[in-house]
C-alpha cells in the first residue's frame, strides 16, 4: 500500500472527529473586546485556525485520549490572540480546565496572565483564573469545576510550578476533566536537553508528568521557531500528532519584508571594524541614533505622542550593557547641548549634517515627508523626549513588559532578555551586531528578530543596522522559513498528518547555521548532488516480493523501452514526470531496515518538482530487470553498481548529466540457501548544477551520511 504523499496543492482539509461550535458565548465575548482592533476578515482567519486546532483535540464527551499538537506562527505575529481564541472556543465546547505554560520569565508570566484575565475572565464569571496555583488552591479549583465553571491556570514554565499543578489536577476527582494545555513559546525549555545521556531534563519531565495524569487532554505548543519540535524523535511524548499554521495578519512585516527582494530599502550594513565595538559608540551607531531621532520627528509630525523606540543589541554581557547605556546617555546629552549652539559652531554643523543624511535616507521610503526645515526645528524637542533603558538582570535595569514607556522616544539596550516573548512598543530602528563567531542556531537567531511584527503603519520609518554576516544570515533564514512553511502548508492542504511530513529544513550547516540546539534533537545534513546508492537491502520475503512487483509494474505502466549502453541493455522511461516517479514508484516501495532514506528522497524530488526545477527525470530498470547476483560484504551490505569496462561505462557513467533513478533487481547469494530477489535504488543528481545543490537538514545522527 502506498504511503500518503502530497504534491499538488488542494483545498485545505482537516480531519475532524467531532463537531464544534465556533461562535459560543465565550468566543463572542472575546470578539467584542477585539472588534476595534481586528477587522472582520482577520478575525475570521483567527477563528478558522482555532477551529482547525480544536477539531484535532479530544472530544470532551468522547473516549479518554491524549493528543499533542503544534501551532506554528511567525515571530512577533500575535500568537497570544490565537491561543486566547482557542481557549475561548474550548470553553464553549465543554473543556473545563486550561493550563497555560506562560514562559520561563516572571515578567512574561505576569504579562500573559493580565492579558488572559482581561480577555477571558473579566466580567465573565464562568472563567476563574489561577496564577501559579499550589495545593492550598485545590479546593477553590474543585469548587469552580463543581459549579460548572472553567479553571484557567497560568503557570511559570518551571519544574516546581508545573509539579504543583500536577499535584492539584492529578487527584482521581480532577484528572478526568477535559483539559487544554497551551505551551507558550513551546520550543523554549520544554525539550529534553538530557536525551543524549539517557536522562530527562527537569521541565521536560514535569510537562510529561502533567500530561500523564490527565486522561483526556490536548497539549498544544505555540511557537514561531519549530525546528526542535519537528526534529525530535517521533517516539518522544512531545512530538506533535498534528500541526496547524497560524498565518499572521495583514499588517505583519517579517523576514520577507526586511530581508526579501527589497531588503536594501530597510537594511543598513555596518563596517566590519565597527561591529566589534560593544561599549563605545562607533559612527554607525551615531547614524542609527540620528535615524531614530529624525524618524521620531516624522512620526510625531503625523501622529503626535505615538511611542517610538530603538533597540541596541551588541553583547550578552551585562557590564557591556551598563557601559553602552552610559555612552548613549552621554551622547544624547551632548547633542541636546550642541543643538542649542550657534549655527556657526563646528560641532553643531557636524551633527546637523548627520541628521540631514538620516533625513535623506528616510525620504527614500517615506512617501510624503515633512520638510527638512520642519524636521530640524522639531529635533530640539524630540531629543529631550528620549529615555535610554537597560534590559537585563541587573538591579538598575528596567522591565519593558511591566513598566510602560514614560516618554515618547525610547532606546533599549540589552542582550538575552531582548529575545522571545518581548514585544517592544513602536520599535522602528534596530542596531544589532551580536552573533556567535562560529556556529549559531536558526531558532535562536529568529527569536532575536524583535523588529518583526505589525509595523505596516510605520514601516517607512523602520531601519535595521546589521553586520554583513547577520544580513546574510537573516536572508538565508528567510529562505529556510519559507521552505518549511511551504512544505507544511502542502502537507496541511492534503489533509496529511504531520507525522507523515518529511522533516527537511533547507539549511546549509557548513555556513555556520544549525536548525536548533544539538542538546535537544538529532539532525544531520542531507546533500543533494552526486550518487546516492542503496547498499543494504530488505530481504524479508513478503516485502522483497512486493517491492519487485511494484518496480516491474511501474516500468510496464510507463512503457519503458530498451536502450543499449555499451554492451548492456537497460529498460528506460525517459523524461518520466517526476510526480509519477514519486507517487507510482517510490511511494509504493518499502525500504524500512535499509540504508535508503526513501521519505527524504521523495521529499527532495517533490521540492525540486514544486520549484519548477525538475519536471521530469530518467528512470532505468537495470539489465532489463534480469536479477544481478551479489555476494554480501561485511555487515551485510551489497555493492549493487556494475563497474566500468572497455565495453561499458559502468552504472555510474551512464547518466548523461541528467537526474537519473536506477532500479536494480538483486539476487543476494547466501551461505545457507537462496535469498529472495530484492530491489535496490541509486539516484544521481548533477553535482555541478547549482539548481540541484540544495542542502537540507533532516532527522538523524548529525554526522551520518545519507
């Protein structure tokens, strides 16, 4: 039986095991609160995505079942609204408990709790929120549930806090209630970082333990960087059973805007020597701050009192942040004084030239800018409306989630705390130089992109100051993200399970980018190019017989013709449609327990097909299907390829520079009797053609060859 495989896009299909209501009382209440912010079309999209997720969760009135799901959004795309809508819909459909794993940092927990309380519990007596509940809260939770209410539990992603929830909900009285577990930033801290040691990390163990005590629950991880979620072993308890793409709204500006074909409109590359300065202010940072201040004039000429902000990320060292904050404050103080000097003052002339260059730069994207005279007059006021923040764990730092901006223009300096979960209001200018010197992780890099988000209303004022290396990294990550989104979308449109999706991420690790931390998942590089030859065969009689029949049937059905190569004749299907090779041949072959990665070969060819690179290819039945006898080598491997001679160029020499799939029928000779005939495959992809030289990362041991 052929495995499911999706190539042609169709209408989205979602397997539904139960009927759900999408416009219940809780959902209507949530919609009313967002009516002034989200238009009807965007709201319908949010509801549709929530319904797609909920339909794949256990029916609260059906048999006990445990399901793991993945909701994949974009960085800074508003995933919180998506899972809030999912919670509201779950409440309307008789889910009784929701547990939100609300991040690893207390400010993020507080922010999420406040949002959920406002959206779901305020003026809604059916929903009772609990923040980090402990055993003494158990009676109140039982009372809420006995009274027909919904317990909304928001908890820090911390072993002790999660174990407290498990203790409360794991009693025989409560463990059967239909429960929805939302893991916000589901790729952070949740994974087993000890799997290589045969152990389990603390938070991972706590999450698994919580799921184990709840007999009817769905665990849904929300993330914009799912590399770890999708690369972990399929037998892992947090490996998803389903995945749903959470498309961003209309005004979202992500990688395609900033690092796509128009990246030069918004990206400014720093000189290499200035990128190494972590505490002083190089000329490029002066330009970035000048751009930020001129942008403030343009913004406040259009909309007075709007918040306008800048991010500076040059180091992960707190001492560097402290020194850089002081340097920027000193620069702002100097500029305030200099702007009051006489026009003839050389220092004033210098910074006026700096501001004028920034104005000219912004005019390349601002459609109807105020005049330079207006901007230069506004600068004296705008520069007095600047506060420089430091965001880290030092006592004198500020929490941008818990402390609102106090003035119009804000410059934020920091490192690790400027990552996931943090939304900076009005962020327009970013200056970032930090990158690991050798290897870095794609998911970490993407989470640092705080400049992504709903910026369309002021996109013309946005600028990203980066090193050439970071610009190239983020351009590569755009291709990486677009590729796996397209593949997952294709899978979703075909109604296929994410477990059937071939884990292939377009990424070349030789360029210094890995998909995720090697401590949470095994992965390796898949290289398209040259020969990939199967050397281990499946000799189980039933499987071997089925494979040989499937291969012969393919060549009969596709009218293969004999062709002489030297003195050896092969059956050839020339320019066979690639889709037919995948669906009529590869998908019907069982290659388990061999060294041939059939799923990855199928997916690789499908990606080439969908990209318009490989509409057809040559397929050969070697020796016209006459079995070739081979003696196994050490370890049971078999050399299937026929070597060259004066009369024959060898199996490796007949490709003619074209993509070719060879099907070999092999008779393995054994000591104790006759082995069944079996098939072996060999795929050639031209090495010197850059169209085919795609580098993918796939599941597996990192240093294994395909």
